[in-house]
């Protein structure tokens, strides 16, 4: 990883340096061309000044201007208005002119092989006030020429660029190595921890904190994954223990009763057969609960939706519960206006039955259970509250989990396998609804189911 990072850094620095170099060269060429144009207009200006000062051509002064210009690489040819040559650098010193241009060409070609340059000229008119008094032809090596000073300047800029590039490269490599070291430690720890979790070691956690946000998110996610896997594993173990326990007791009772009757120790009286029958009913109920859960989880998506009055449905269900409540001595009340919802009637009836039967199961004699229906514009809320024994706060987060029972020491005949609320929640969520519980130990419990109307 660090090798490819070094190569990428090197390439980046090289590309950036190359681009800066090209940009600088072209800017500098523009600057040199502008300077030359400025020099040309300066020469024309001096020639005009000479004409105005002497009110005519002074060949001595013009020769001075011409020689001066020649020293700066400009070949001056001045003609008066009537076309006569006043001064011509090629006439004055043609050898020097040719030598100068050859030197310039050699210079540029040696520094920039294949440079396309050559002699160029421009004609300017010379004026005295608004009157044209002649023409000056300025010749030079074009399109541009770098003097020794210019080249020295460009070289020094290039040297600075090279050093800046080297410096940036070193810094980038150092920063990269630092970052890689900072990242690779936590990454390899995360990989190790994830490997352990994959092997089933759900206790594994990453304790090291990372300064990098993404790394911290990754370790958090892995830790959460381990949490939920550990929880699932505990649930699974508890389920196996629960199923075994729930099956063992009725089976052992049945076995000993049957053996006693076969051995002639017990008379197969109606009472004994009745008790064996009760155990078989209980076994059947457990198997039925397991089957129902499996079915609800598998069929979650398939709802047979119809429009019905949920208050009417609840009244009907409560009517069937009345005798059981009376027998236990728990008061049952209902309050609610007609509320039409679109839902799976059978499944909603299962939800109400589960919540009401739980309220009955966990409310002692003398208590009460109240069912209410409240309607809003878009939803219907079904509330089942009781004055029963309540649920300890530590158990509340788990009561919707499969096979979870808060009061694990209660009489095994009191309830089911801890599947009722799991099924209830699965049905409510299939309807895109919510179920929430609030409870206080020895004061009572409230389950509130919110179902969207459509
Ligand atoms: P179970 O078949 O054991 O009743 P549920 O899934 O219906 O299973 O409920 C899970 C657990 O939640 C119960 O074992 C019980 O401890 C607790 N619980 C549910 N409803 C109530 C309630 N109304 N009052 C007190 N505890 C309740």
C-alpha cells in the first residue's frame, strides 16, 4: 500500500511541477513579447523627439539612437517622408546585424532545440504633431528572444520548483507513512476481532479507540455486531433450555403417571386420566405456539386486508374473555368509538387476544384491565392497561424477543413460551404500526398499539 502511495505521490508531484513549468514559460514569453513592443514604441518615441528638437533629421543623433538600438538587438531602418533613407543599421554595420541575428538564432536553438524563430520586422510611422514625417522599420529576432538574464531567471525558477517538488514529495511520503501507521493498527485489530466473531467468539470486542472518524465508526459497528450476535446466541441457548424445560416436566409427569398405572400402583381413574390429558393439552399448546410464531414470521408480508370497525372487533373478543376474568376476579372494561381501519382482521384479533390474555395472566384477583380505542386522522390506537404485577425495567427491552419471560420462576402453568409478544409485534410491524410498553412493578402495565388506518 505504501509503495503505491509513494508512486502516486511521485507522479502527482511530477505532473504538478510540469504544469507549473509550462504555465510559467508561456507567461514569461508573453512578458518578453510585451517588453519588446514597449522597446519598439520607445525607439519610435525617441526618433520623433529628435525630429521635433531639430525640426528635421539630425543624422548624428539618429546614428546614436540606431547604434544603441542595435546593441539591444533591434535593427533600425529610418526613411524620410519622401522615401530617402536617413539611417540604416544594415548599411551602417551589416556584418554586426547578421552576426547578432545568427548568434540569437544559435542561442535559442541550443536552449530550445527545434525552436521556430527568425528575422521579423514591423513598420511604424514617425510623426511631428499630426504630420507624418517618415517611416521607421524595426527588425528583430522573433517571435521572442530570451537574453542570458532571462534564461538565468527561468533557470532559477526551475531550480526553486524542483526543490519545492522534492520537499512536497518528502512531506507527502512522511504524512502518508504517518497516516498508514495510524490506520493499519486499528484496521488489523478490527480484522482480527471480526475473524474471532466469525468463529463464534461473540465476547470479542475492540477496546482501542481511533482518532479517525471512519475507523471509530467501523469499530463501533463491529462491537454492535458482536453485541447483537452475543444477544442472539444467549437467546438461542435460553430457547433450547426453555423448550427442553417446558417439554420435560409434562413428559416426566405423563411418563410416571403412565408407569404407575401400567404397574398397577394407580388405578386409571377418571381424575388421573384428566390430569394426564391436561399435560397433553399443555404440550399441544407449546407446539402450537412454536408453529404460530414460525408461520407469522414466514407470512409477515402476506396480509388479507379488509375494512372493519376495530372497536366492534375488540368488544367481540372481550365478550369471549368475560367468564375467565370473572372467574379470576379481575374487572374488565372497554371504552371506544367506532374506528374503521384497513387491516388483516384475523391477525389484529390475535394481537388483541395476546395483550388481553397477558393482562389477565399477570393481574392478580381484585385488579382491573381496561381496553381503550382512540382514533386520530390517520391512525387508530389500541391501549390495553392493567393493574397487575408490572414488568421490571431491566426486562422491558427484551419482552418482545422470542422465548423471553420476565418472571422465569413463575408456575409453568401460568403462561406460554414467551412467544405471545413476539408474534404480536411481528403482526403490528407487518401493518406498518408500532407497539410500545410502559410498566411499573406492582402498579401495572400499559401496551399501546398504533395502527395506520390505511
Ligand atoms: P408469555 O407467553 O410468557 O406470556 P409473552 O411474549 O406474551 O410470553 O410475554 C413475555 C413476557 O412479558 C412474559 O413472560 C411476562 O413476563 C411479560 N409480560 C407480558 N405482558 C405482561 C403484563 N401485562 N404484565 C406483566 N408482565 C407482562
